[in-house]
């Protein structure tokens, strides 16, 4: 039988204490809801309907490029009321209706399929997914009848002290036959919360003598609901652990893996080494045998095989060719490119600049809008002054050149191949190929000055 999936995601998520709708809180850089949509699509759903409410526009925008239909639940009167909001969108759909929540992001496509299969096998009615928890606090409890059949679900707030002892709980994932639309309007809100509870359908289906099946989930972690920040962190931890394991199985070496954070968009090759505290995000790709030093933060960057980032470096939109080295304490900003064997050392910032093969900029340098030719040495403290207060200008440095320490290259400017710039120069004119440029105050040595200074100081003392 075909199935549709309805994802309930209209609630604010009050306990998150946030302006951001709960389902948009990111897990490894992606909104929680995106995981649920992905599972629904992978389960083979013909249609995916998302019920939005709180922050509807934000939620729609965040998921604009996913193939879902949005429906709005203007007032959040409870989960049964939320499902009713999807009725019209599915009025022409005759298959099973699977329902899950936007705040259960670890649910797998397989589990959704299993539930749809169970509904079909029992010949309609409804099926719900339950789980057993040591600490069932906050969840709806499954109450069974004398025959051991599911009789009803009772929410935490409405449960008697005995019912609160029940460890079998509702996961909030269900499969219904299309008759659900006639049952739904019969749900009442006569409970402590004054809400229309979707789990009340269990009792209604039972009264109508319809089959009510229950699957008990094998993997509990799949059904962790996110209602608080602590649960959000817990779920993220589960996702991270899975991701790390996957990469380690693919040949990546992680030291203290539990300290490493990476997003699912990142790609790593075999023999990559990640030291403790590394953070890798966005479209980052790391080639075979590359090494990333402790506490480095790398976003949207590419490291070729054998490249190395030393500890405490920050990279964004950067590219390192084979054998290039950055850090410790390097800062590579968007458009920074290090060719084969180029080296950028501590406290060097590179933005929108290409450093040719074997270029060295070892210490305390800023290179912005620059191109540096093969084998050139950039001394400590060299700065490209690329900004005149209004516009950015380029600096070209040829190959095999030598830029003396603490020089400022005032752009636009061009340093020829093999040219030398004397330390401490302020260069605002082009330097021809092979020339030496000195642009600083000339040094003057005043003989005997120190002695004279001492004598003067003594005279002052006597007078006082
Ligand atoms: C719900 C179940 C509970 C189950 C638990 C599993 C109800 C009444 N209770 O409780 O039995 O054990 O899930 O995690 O269903 N939502 C709407 N509109 C509303 C209310 C809620 O769209 O009017 C959405 C929320 O955004 C959320 C989902 O429905 O994504 C679940 O709502 P939530 O308030 O988190 O229910 P729980 O208290 O967790
Ligand atoms: Ca919940």
C-alpha cells in the first residue's frame, strides 16, 4: 500500500526557551526538521506534508528546497488538531497516513516502512510505535487492557500515580488507514492541558472495534524526542557518534574522537589524521593522508592529499594543494590558496590570495588580494595594504622574490621576479625584476651619544 507522511511541526517548543521555532534548531548544521523530511522521503512516501504554525514563514523558508507540502495550523490546539490541518492536502490521497513529529529527528526510514507494513499486515485500523524507557517522564504511557492489548494512551499530566509507573511509552509515530479523517474530529480536549491529543485515537479506534497494533522499537535512540536543549545536545551527540564511526571505518584516524565535531557535508579520505578538538564544517574536503592539528576550525575548505594544518588554525573557503602547510595559528580566509609545498606560519592571515608553489610566509603577515610567485619568501610582519578606505587593490609579487621583514606593500603594486625589498620598507612603487628596493628612513649613528646622555642625567640629579 502507498503511504503519505505527515510531520507535525507547528509547536513553538516553549521548553527550548528560544525565539527560533524548535524544529529549526540545527543538528550538525542542519535544521532538526530536515532530518525528519529526509527519513519520510526515503521511506518511499508518495507525499510528505509538514504542518507548520509557530514561525511558519521561517520554517517554510528553511525547507524551501525540499519536496514537501506545507499546511498551516494557525492555533496550536494539540497534536490531533495539528493532523486535522493536513486533511485537505491529502483529500485526494487514498493510501495509509503515517504521522510523526518534527522533534524526533533520529527516526529512520526503515522504521517508518516497518510501521506501514504492520498496518497493512493487520488489515487497516491504526498502528503505533512504542518504546520502553527506564525513565518514561514526559511521554504518553501505553495502558494495556486485561488481554494485554493496547487500550489507550495517557499523557504525563493526566496519568494516575500507578500509570506513571508504566515504562512503555508512545513514540509519537503512527500509521493510520484513511478513515483517520473521520475519527479525528471526534477527539475531545477534556484533559489537563485542554488540548486535542492525537494519542486519543487509540481509544477511539478500539471503541469502534478497529484493529490497533503496536510495534515496540528495537533502537530506542531513534525515538529520542527533543523538547529541551539538553535533549537537543543528546541527539546531536548520537548523530556525531554515528558520523565519526562511519569515517573511522572508512580509514580516518581520530585522536580523542569524542572531542571532534564534524558535519555530514564533510568528506574525508583514508589516512586523514584529525587531532583532538578539530571542527570541520560545510563543504570541507580533506585528501588522503592530510593532517589537521588540534583545535583547528575548518569551514568550506579543500585540503589536497598530504596537506597539513597545524594546531589552532582557522580556515574558511581556503584551498591547500599537496604538501602545503598552514599554522600553527594560521588564519586562511575565503579565496586563500596555497599551491604545492607553500607554507604559512603562525599569525599569518591570508585572504583572496594565491601563494605559488614553495612560497613561505612564516610569521605575522597579512596577505590580501595578492598573488605571490613560485618560491618567494615573505618575511615576518609583511603587510599588503590592500585597502585605501574605499577600494581594494591587488599586489603582485613575482617568483623567487624576497620581501624583507616588516615591509608594507601599498597596493596596487607589483614586485618583479627575483626582486628584493629591504626590511622595513614602505613600497608604493613597482619594483623591477631583479632590483633591490629600499624605502625607509636612512640610518644615522651618533657617536658617543649614550655617554653624553648619562652625564646630563647626573647633572639634573645634583640640581634637585
Ligand atoms: C507527544 C505525545 C506523547 C508522546 C510524545 C513522544 C501527544 C498529546 N503526546 O508528546 O504521547 O509520548 O509525543 O515524543 O501527542 N504540535 C503541533 N501542533 C500542536 C501541538 C504539537 O504541530 O498543536 C507538534 C509539535 O511541534 C511537535 C509534535 O507535534 O513537533 C509533538 O508535540 P509535543 O508538544 O512535543 O508533544 P509531546 O509532549 O512530546
Ligand atoms: Ca515532543
